[in-house]
């Protein structure tokens, strides 16, 4: 019996293999591309806000950011007003690869959607967004103590 989680995992694993193959020449892994996108689109985002935005625990975010920093894609700075806050900024290297990363992600989406008619795409994306929002509400409510 096929389940939602199983199908999402299959798509995710296949997408990871696709991205890994195409991102390699840019020096970034499939596990880190979404950090680059989020940071380039939100320069100065705090590590905590990044973790919440991506639904990833803080320690995993810290490890990923260390790798990206070592590879020259991001830099972390202490917030001048509150030294407890670490802000994350893209480097020129991240900004340079961003269009290619976004293109690779878009190409994968187009590959998947070739199997669907336009009306099916819209319906599928609408339903998927509803399900994703429902999943996110679980995490948000849990954090808020509800």
C-alpha cells in the first residue's frame, strides 16, 4: 500500500540525487542548496529564524552553516545590538551561484510536472500547499505550547 509519506520520501530522495549531480560543479551539496537560497533571499537572517523557516533543528542548522562558511558561501556575524544573536549573510560566491541553484530546482520541478496537465499541476500544487501548511501548523503549535 502506497502512503503519502512514502511517496514524498521517494520524490525527495530522487530530487536529492538529481540536485547532487547538477550542483557538484558549483561546490555545493544537495543537502545545503536550500540554505543558500534562504540566506541569499534573507541576508542577515538569524540562525534561529533560519531554523524555524526551514523546519530544521538548531543544531543541524549550525552544522550546515559551518560547512557553508568553511566553503565560502556564507558568513556569520554577531548582532551588534544583541550579541546572543548570530546573523547569516551570503558571500559573493553564494550570490553568484544562486541563479544556477534556482534553475536546477526549477528544472526538477518541470521534469516532474511533465507528467501532469496544466489543470492537474494547479490542483496538485494547491492540495500539496494545504497539506504542507497543515504539517507546519503541527510544528508551530508544538513550539507555541498549544
